[in-house]
C-alpha cells in the first residue's frame, strides 16, 4: 500500500452536551429526530496546516490570578503599603502599642512600629495554609529604634493553639533581614502567623515573607496551579495583560523582592501587589512549562519615556550580558539572554480613547524601534476587540502594516445562551478579516485571537463554546497563527464577573468547563487538516448513499448550528483526529468514511467522552463533575457511525494496526 505521510490513524473529537431526552409515543417530530453529520476523509487530498499555537494561554494580573494565586507568597500585604495593614493584619498586645509608621524603607513609605511598653505588642494574619511534614521559611526586616525589645515569630492553628515560636535575633541599629524556618506538624487551612514584641523600647518591622521552602527554591510558583497549567501544554503564554499591561512598570518588578515597588492593581480592583512576580519569575514559568513568552508592552501613547521604558525591556530580555540592561539581567541571576520572540504593542487601545489612526502612529513608532533592537522577533499589533469593528483592523493594516507581523484580535461572547450562535458571528468576521489581509498591501500579516471565551459563565456552555472555538481556529490555520482564552485562572473569592479555566482559593483548585475541553483537544492535537463538516441532515436507511451518491444526492432537512466536525492527521500517518461538537439537546450521529491510499485496512478505535448538563459546572466540592470516560468501537473504513449524546464532548482515536 502506498503510504501518505498524513493518514492512517483516525482520532475523532466530538463535542456534545448531556441532556435527558425521553421520547413519548410512536411518532417522533422532525425536530426531535436525530440528524446525521457527514464527514468524508480522503487521505489522497493535500492537507492544510493547523497551528499548535491556537492552544496558547494568557496570564493577566487579574482576580488574584498571580498575587494570592500562582505566586506562592503566603503573606498578604507583606510591606504594609497603602491600606494593607488595615486590610490584612490584626494588631494585638497588652500594654503595648502598634502603629503604622511613615518610614521610608527600600521603595516603600510605610512600616510597622512595635512598642511593647513592658508588655506585648504584635501583629497577626490568618488564612495561612500549612501542611504536615512541610518546611516553611521566610524573613522579616527589622530596624531597632530604642530600648531592649525581643521579637518572636509565632504560628498558631485555627483554634489559637500555639504551634511554634521562633526568636528573631538582631543587632545594631540598621535595617536587617532576619530569617526563620519551621517544619509543620499539622495540616491547617486557616493557621495564623504573627510577630510579638516584648520588653521596653521600640522597633520597626517591614516586608514579612513566608513560603514553603521547597517552593521558594523551585521558582516560587504554587505547585498545584503549576501542574494544572502544565497539563494544558501551552505553546506560548501572553503576559502581563490584558489591560494590566498598560499600567505595568516592569522596572519596578526586577531585582531583590524587598527592593521592588508596591503598585496596587488599579485596573482590577486595586488589590495589593508588591511585584513579587515580575519579568524573571514569568520567564521561569515559561521555562518550566516549555512555553514561548509573549510580552505585552505598555504603549498607550507616543510619550518618549514610555517608549524608552518599553525598548529597555526588550534590551533586558534579549541583550547579551555586555550591554547596560544585559548586565542588569545578569546581576539578577540570568546571564544568558531570554531571546523572547514575540512582543505586542499594548492591549485594546480603544480602551484609552485612541482612534485607529492614533494607534497606528504608536505602532509605527514602536514597531520601528523594536525592529532596530531585535529584527528577528514577531511584532503583534492590536486589531479589533469587537466582531463588528472590522474597520479598525482594516485601517491599522493600511496605515501601519509595514511595522507589525501579527494582528491580535479579541473574540468574547457575553451572552451565555449564544455559546454556539456567537461562534458563527466570530468565524464570519475572521474570514472577512483574513480575506482583507490577502488583498491588502500586507498579505503576509497573520491573525491571532489573543483573548476569547464565553466570558460570563464556566458551566458546560463554556465547554461547548471552547470546543467550537478551538475547532474554528484549527480550520483557519495557518493564516490564524495563535490564540489564547481569557481568563486562564482566577481566585474564587474575587469579583465573579470574568470567568476562567482554572479556579483556585489559597489551598486547592478546580477546572472550569473550558479547561476540561481544551485539555482533551490539546492532548489529541494533530497538525494536518484533512476535512471538516457543519450541520446535520435527515437520516436515511442506506447511509452509504451519503458518500456513494454525494454528487447527485439531494440533501434534506439540513440544519445549521447543530453539529460541527474537523478532521486532522499526524505527520507520520499514524493518526487522524476528528473534533466535533453536537450543539443540540438531542442525539445526533456522525458518519465517517476514510478513503484513499493512506487509509488503514484495520485499526483500533478509542472513544473518549465528556458530557454534562448545559448549566452543570465543576466546583471545589466536585472538581471532577465533567470528566472523560473511555470506551472502544469497531473500525470500518467505509462507514463508521458514532452516536453522540446531547450536548457532549467526545474524542475518537483510530490507530492503524501494524
């Protein structure tokens, strides 16, 4: 048998939703009859290419995704700036005094003055997660002022029982870092840490830090969230925003943590951020996840200082250690350049009141500047953020197309019941945009969708929307070169408006429905696009006619928006993947024929199914509510019929037998 390099294993991913459907009586209305979707896979036809980077991700500092999330620092408000003392700390003591002191320390303006006055003076903070058998370590910065004051670090359980007391020994009169470490003998989700001063006189404390020692030594990334991210195998990660990118001051987030600058997250609620997770921490995340970094530069205008800061960031990331910023990076422990290949010029410029003409001016300035520093990188400009604003993208292409390589658009669906119909609107505009690029003076520009999702729910409707979206993006490759959903992760205690793939508190996490679907699709990604199908037809007794009589057969009862499928294949010809989604609240059947010289004679078939009710959603109490179930099926290259449950997600893998 002549071997094509892209055929003999078949993998079918089908997205469906579960729904109880009890048909009464002998007569079934046309609207209730199962339809059939028809997918013909001809291995002798030339395949198109899909892009693995449609499975990228987007890490924005929003909803405590990083602070009190991925970044493993357990002390909140560690530097007492802004309203952090009132928000996160509780003063305590007998006879003593605790007060916020206007004292400059490093880049901060506030510290805490403890004056025990012969009694005690202290501060404490609860909601600390400790695990039995784990070692914790940290430090406190101390400045003695007067008298003889003894200071201790305390840990108690949620009920107030003391677990450990560590004397903090210091000397002299200058600021000094005093470390501590302890091994926990219990697991407690709501332990309490604190400082207690005794004696007479006063001292000042600042910047209290505590983490699990092994986590600190491995990049300060929370292990469970890191593993959740790793399971999605993101080819690239976009950071630090989103809207947060426009206010991010990267120079305040490098070097020793204690010397970094406090910035409340004014874009997303004003919560405390000491920039503990900065450029080098993000690059470490990318290293551990084996992901390409995509850096979003702050570029809200043509201001000279903002432009220079952005160019300095590129120097810091990519220069050899012999230049000014390369030396700074080396001093921070990273001698070798990071060689970042993707830079985006700000985010959603229309949010700053900019017109496409004004933003084009910014793109021309920044694009030229980036090319001078790093001519090999890919530059991303911001396209439209609404599907009906094609004119924004068209103007930008015409006015600034010489100075960027990828047009980054956003595709949100805000109405939950439009989990399917919204996809039709989005795909239509992406095709129109693709076609405009082809006839423009810049036909080599690629499209990216750098924020997308059913953004107001994480129930199973979001899972269906995720499936349809990823299938759409696979079909639109290679012109659509990359994408990432929003949000990737968020804290369950924060503003619930924006939904995510990963939900966490300070202890554990659970997946949103989109996470479950994307993980399944990512695990079965293949790069050669063979075929696709949309909609369903009326079923017939002789199903072979859907293939044998296709040239003259008249389709009946065709319905759009009911079902969709795409078929992809591995480069070595060992696998074909068909991802499909049944959007209807009834069963539909996918009919598949595999033909051509590369079609296998025999194969093993594995079927992986996800299903749930439309409004079913995982939770902390039931994180595995939507989970894959695996079965097998018989292979028949002439006709395979896969009955799909209402509203479910399925992957069918057909692997050629050797």
